[in-house]
C-alpha cells in the first residue's frame, strides 16, 4: 500500500513537472507573444532548402492578415529556383543572403484591387501580410528578413522584369527564407518615450 | 504489486493525455499560427475596461515589429478616457464600436524618423507594428479592429487635433480594443490563385 501511495505521488509530481515543461516549451517556441518578440531579421542561413508545405503554411499566414474592406489586394510569388534566387541577390543591394536562403517570397501589392483603388491601402494591407509571413517563419523555426523593394523604382523594375510581374503591381519586398545559423538575435526595441497616454 | 503496476500505467496514461491536452490548448489559444488565423476584426465589445498591463503588453508587441534600418519611426497614443473614446467614435465613420471598447491605440507614423526620411517607409513600418498589436490583442483573449485614418486627410486632421499630434506625424489608424462579445468570427481568406510559383 505504501508503495502504491509513493508511486501515486511520484506520478503526480511527474504530471506537474511535465505540465511546467510544456508551458516553458510553449513560451520559448510557438506562443504568439514569444514569437513576436523572438522574430529577428535573419541574414545568415545554412543553405538547406525549405519544404513546399512550410512555404504554403507561411503564405497562408500572410493571407490571414486584415485588409481594408476585406479586399485582399495582394499576390505572393514564391521562388525556390536557385538561378532566380541568385539573380535577386545580384539585383538587390540588401539581399545578398539569398545565396544561402532556401526560398524567397515576393509580396506584391495590387492597387486596383485595394479599397478605393488606392496604392497606399494596398501597401498597408500587404505590409500586414508580410509581418504575418515573418512571424509564421519564426514560429516554424525558420528565419527570414524583409528586404525592401518599394518605393525604390529601380528595384521594383528589376523584380518586375525577372518575375513577369505586371506593371500596375507593386513588388513591396523580397523576403528570403531559410534555416538560420542562429547568428542573428532579436533586438529589444521597447521605448517608454514612444508611448503617449491619453494625449501626445 | 499488481496495484502498483496498474497505478503506474494509469499515471503514464494521465501524463500522455495531459500532454495532448496542453498541446491542443496551445493550438486553440496562444500558438502563433493559431493566433494569426483566429485574429478577426472585432466590432462588438462588452464594455469592460482593459488593464494598463495588457495595454503595455500590446504596445510592446507593436514595438517588436521590424523597421527599415531599425529606425522605429513610430509612436503610440493609448487612449482610455471615455470622453476621448466617444469623440473618436463621433469623428471617425467606421469607429462607432468605440462606445463599448475599453481603450484605443492610435498608431502614429513619423516620416522624419524613418529610413531616408520617407513617409512611405514610416507607414510600412507602422503597419507591421499595427499587425503585431492586433495579434497581441488576440493572444490575450481581447478583440480589436483596424479603423483607417491615413490616407484620409479629414480624419487625420480630426485625430491630430483631438490628441495634440504634431502636424508632421501621420495618425495611421485608430485601433479600438476591448473584451469581445464573440459575435465576430475570423474569415478564411486563403486563395490558391494568389500564389504564383517561381514566376507571376
């Protein structure tokens, strides 16, 4: 009987500790607030390719972003071809890390599909989609970085030309995605002075 | 001895089931991908106020967003005063739900702080911060909705005037935050035709 009781207690302790462990694990991995704070601009990749399933999961997260009057004024070009990634690395001054990325997503904003046909709104909506993409990447244990294309005309033209993107469509960014070497770390950007209570 | 064994098996089953339960719980609550997909535009609030701690957690998530060359060209006005919320509800055509919201955050984009002093970049960076805010709200079990201010000049002027926001600063949106009545549901916005593989 004493054995049974001590076994019961041991089991209870195990249950409690396994709960604590899973809670900790949740916090450091896929909990939304942790992912938001752990997201970092990853510029160093191992060279390993990214699975098609992961890329679809990532783009799906992008499409879950809010858009003005639910117009979804966007499209996503997913690039995995090595020659295309290398051409992008050549064409964009801050996208050299594409040489070791497994893929890239080009988030495209479509003014004519946006609320009131406004480019400003297409860009805002597509920025939210891009942020969701960056967070989804982090939550999968992958890394990514926003490399700017819009509003630089030269870069927009280069990306449009290479990927047959129509003239009216705005390539907002190129997001290289890959397995991080873990050299890149998140920054703490909290600043009390950027909060105004009640009035500016 | 048989008792001890069966107790051991029962304990093992309990551990396994508690692990499964916590994994399920994680998925439906604070797991990043779930939060991204569960986020919805909440336009119906109970009227309950939102704690200062939650508001700070939410704004901290906003400040964790990426910005071009880490310029953080933003500020956040947190409004909890009932008269101010009512004035906003009057001034903005799509912000009537503020009457039952517990608070609102005005995300402000600051062109002169942005990379190359560009308003376009301040707006992109502040849009990413806004998306983080919406996700943090969802992860806390609260609700929110992006109500547009920029690029509508009349609305920007009204918000600037009421909250002493300087002329050069762009009030991007007003985000009412509160306890949801749970009438609002997320939309599935995944569209295969918005994905282009390798080329447009």
